[in-house]
C-alpha cells in the first residue's frame, strides 16, 4: 500500500481524537526506526596516489594505473568502481576491499587498466560488514591519468611539512589553506616531499601569536603527546584529515608521498638509542628507535595512497612515470642512513650511508633506463644546504652537507650519483625537495664546486605547506650551489605561524610537444615569487 501525506495526516488526526480506528491508523502511519546512524561512513574522504603509466593489465605503456584509498568509521566492505564519466555509466575498473580494525579501518586498492590521458572518476560504496544490507552513501574522487601522447602537457605541485611546530588546524583562520591554493591549479599530481605528519610535535589548544591574537588548534587525544604506540601514530594522520582543505585536495589530486623524519621523530636514524635529553623530554619509553620506526612505517602505509613493493613491503623509494615527458624518482633518505654524527667519513661505509647501496644502485639503474624528457629526483632533504643535527649548538650533521671541502660522509653517495648521471649521459635531471621550511632555487655548477665531476643542474626547495617557517640555511660549496632565489623569514625571526603568509609550494608545468619546463615558486596566497623556464637537452 502506498502511503500518501494525506493518509499520514488523517491517521494522526484520528489518533489525537482518541478513537480506536484513529489509534490503529496512527500505528500504521508511524515510520520505521531509522538506521541512518548504523550505516558506514567514509568521513575522512578519499585519496588517490601513485597514478602512473603502465600497469599489470593496462596493455603496456599506453594504459595507466592508480592507487585509491578510504577509511570507514566501522568495519565495512567497500565496492570500488572507476569510470571516465561522472555518472559512472560505463565502469572501466572495479574491485572490492574490506576495511577492518587491523588496518585502522583503512584500505587501498589498485585501479589497473585505466585509459590514458583521461579524467577518471572513482567511488567507494560502503556496506556494513555484519549487515550487508546497511549501505552508506557513496563517496567519490577524481584523478587524471598520464597521457600517452607527448603532445599533452603535464602540471604538478610539490611541497612538504604538514602541521608542525605547534601549528595545527585553526578553522577560524581557514585551516590548512595551502592545500586550497594548490588545488586551484588543478595539477595532475602532488609530490608530498616528507614530514607528512609531525608525530613528535604535540599541540596546545591555544598559542599566542607574535604581535597579538591567538592561534586556536583543533585538538585530539593523539596530539597531546609525542606518538609512540601504533594508534598514536595513526592518530597523527587522522588529525590532518580533519582539515576540509586537505580532504578536498585529496579527492581531486593524486599524491606521491614520501617520508622524512617527523613521521617518526626529529632527526631520527635507524637503531638510534633514545637516550638523549630531547627524547626524555618527549617522554619516550622505548630504548631504541626501531619499534617507533616500525609502527610509524605501518601507519604511513595505511594512511598514504602509496603503491606496494612485494620485495620490501615497507619500502618508500620508487619510480612513478607520468607520460612521455615525466618520470619521478621518489627517494628515502631516512631509512637506510648512518648515524647523525659529524658526517666527515673519508670513505664509504655504513656510517656514511644516506640512500644505502641498494637504493643508490636502483636509482642509477632507473635513471639510465628512463626515456622521459624530464627526470625529477624527489628528495626528502636538500643536498647543498647545511642542516645541523643540534640546531641550538650548531653541531652534528642531519642532512648531506657539512660545510666545506671535498665530498665526505653522506656527500660520497651524492658525488657517486652525480658522476654516474654525467658518465651515463642521463639528461634533464631536476631535484625537488622541501624540509628546511622556506623556498629557494639552487643552481649547481661544477665551475663553482670543489667536486666537479658532474653536469650543471637545478635543485628547487619549497615548503612548508602548513608549519613553522624558518631559514635560510648556509650553502655547502662541495657541489657548487648558488642560491639564485631565496624567500625566508627576516634575520632573527623563526617559527613564523601559517598566519604570517610564509607557506610555500612549487609548481612545475611541462609543455606538450616541446617539453619545455617552467618551475614557479609560490606562496599560500598564490603569488608567483620566482620562475624559470628550462629547455630540455636532446
């Protein structure tokens, strides 16, 4: 029987009159108990990542693949579908994943065999794992697959450092606004150059701003202390996803994610003893870095839409090919390094390691095999800046350079790589990085360098996305860098809040056909601070 508004109102009126027929009518008209609150939700949105040319079922280089991600608010099964139309009239890829407590209710699926050079829409339809008939609303994202045609251009952005130095989400100040600015460029993808979270930086509810005013952070239990447990590390990622700018960005732009130190703790290295005053101040109960890094790695891979490497499931370094003009080589300068000592070893060895032998050999092999017009080396740290392990005392080495002279310590691997690039005839390499919380353009010239066995190249630095602003750092002359452009706080100012407007990202645009590359350094207001156009060597 169809129930009209008239029948419902009549039954209610009769019930109010107290008649037996009215009471029966009221019972019939009463709506069923709502189960809306029992339906699974994906309240943290969707993400895509590692979108690239090729794939297991993509028909070779002319197809494409992408990883897609979501998180449910309860155990759920997700039907995943992809289409080249927003109506999902024709499904081009599909799959199914279960979102379970063992992965903190997160899940990701490889969409393979996608058509190249297309706008692809994907959706997750969730159903309750215990009651499959309880289905939540579908949640949708979009991505753009790599072109097979060199006549189509490529556009992407990069930056690093999200929610650091006490600056979390302040909704009254627009939240993490740099994500909204980057989204305005509709890039093909985004390289997150590390420090995707700040697991070691607890937040306070209120922070006094220089010059007056209060920064008011959204607070969650996990942001009250430095992360140690697996759920505390997961909570750092969940916190960032509370920001509506980041969720909107994730739904429209694929992310190529790498990590640095703050996914675990500041300046960490493998097997590091947790016995320094800074570790005691952070309240760590573990004796060594190993368990923290293991939990952090698991949380990173659960929450980031990264691909999976069967040979080393926790591996972060990888190559992502985005059409004929663009290969991205994402490095891991953290997981295989030696201790943060003085970094002045005269010869290679475990203590001088940065990438490690296996990663360095992989990078050389993949660079030599690349046929892309541009080879972007996405590093989680700059190679020409001095970064101290202990900033207060200006001692120890956290990054690559240590100040002067020929290659020593971690510089030995970089020197070997630069020499290999020259000798193997690898053309058009560009280094992209963040980490130091300001933006800069560095030109490396063997004519200015102590070590001269390489071809000139550029390194572009840009960040933070949403963290304190610092810098600039001193240049190390070993590889001859020249700071062609720098935007950093004035002398004597540091840890500037996001409200100061000094949040930065970089934008790369490759012309179709000619392959010319334009790199632009921008701020949170989208002001173009500096730009250069490079012609590819043939």
